[in-house]
C-alpha cells in the first residue's frame, strides 16, 4: 500500500502508460487502486482549496493589547491567497470588527443552538450576524473538555449556525490517552459523523483537526502524523458523505502551531491551513499566515 501511495502522489506528472511500464503495475491494479487516487489528486489541485488561517484568541486581550495585535495584522503583509479569520472574545467582537484590516474576518468563539430564549450567558448566531460577525468556532476541545459539551450538542450548534447563515470552524480531535490507545480515527470519525448527521451542506464549514494533547502543551503532531489524520478524514468523508465534499472541504490543523513549525506543516497536501492559539496573539502570526508562500 505504501508503494501505491507513492506512485499515486507522483501520478499527475507521468502518463498512465509510463506508470504501468515504470512500476510493472497491472492494468487491473491501476484501475482498482491507483486511478481513483490519481483522479482525486488531480481534482484536488483543480478545486484549489484556499489556504485558511484562523487565530483563536481565547479569553485573552484588553483593548490596548488588541490594538497591538491589529497593528501587526495591518503591517503584515498577509498573503492575499490566504483567508484569515480571528476568533475574538464576545465582548470585543464589535470593537475588533471596526478596526481590523479588510483582509481579516472576525469570528466568535462560541454560539448556542437556538435563536433566542432563557439561556443566560449565551449568544446566538442571529446576534452575531446582527453585529456583522460572519464566523463562529464550535466544538473546540476546551468547550468539549472544560465545559462538557457533547458531540450531539456541538453538532446541533453547528447545524443551527449554518442554518442561520454563519460560517463555521468545526473542531474535532482526540485526547492523549485516546491516541495512545490507537483510537484516533475512531474518535475523529465519531465527532465528524455527529456533525454530518445534522447538517445539509458543508459549503460554509472549515473542519479543524486539533489533537487535544498538542494544544497549549508545546507538543505538536509531526507533519506526517497530521497529514495521516487529514487524509483519513477525507477518505471517511468520501465514503460516508460525498466525494466532492472530501475534495473541497478545507481541513485545517490546530495544535501548538508556531512560526517554527508552520512551514513544514503547510507542505502537506491535505493540510489546508491552521487554527492557531497562543501564537495568534504575537507578531509571528503573520509568518504563520504566510507559511505556504515561504
């Protein structure tokens, strides 16, 4: 299987006849195993998934500190081929929307599953849209593990946000003990399925794979580890949702992304960007945005 993967990666540069001759591959093997992957690789390049970098500020920032962040975003320069979104504490959403440069969009970090009601402390997608906020982050590991949000609740929140007209950064990822137990795929498939069962379209979704063991720990998945999970997610989406969703959905990586590791991560073909935590509060965020262009 490894050899076939290598051949399929290179297949777009050589003809079918050259493949059959160079690697002594039978027509039957080509049709069954290689041709589908070649088709996927070519279609992926044609689809041209736009690189996406989100900065999740979490519960950080005063107006003064936000002014410093906005200053380096304005100075940039930010790669114009990259979609840049910053996730802002709810109390500052309107303020940040009024001062960020036009090439940066603003996202909320949470929203509830209904338009309004007796839900003290919550905000709704309708409220976000009413204040000119187009994005929301849902399902972040801290919402799951600190606040006890379930797969079901997160899926309901994603579905309602999309129906209301928001664009969603939907987060999934495994804990350290789940990875060590060999359950990474089981966990991310389960979390993705919960969302897939509730939504009608993936057009306004960015899927963020964030291994929990690599968030805020200084640890990070190697580019190969991250690519493997992203590739498996595309396979799952192709089999369980639609092949065109698997080809067009942007799957980004989040887990201690810094300027030091972003460039290598960005080289992987199924990593379509990043969800950045602490580094999004620092000038190095500009380097992360530009990682693919370096």
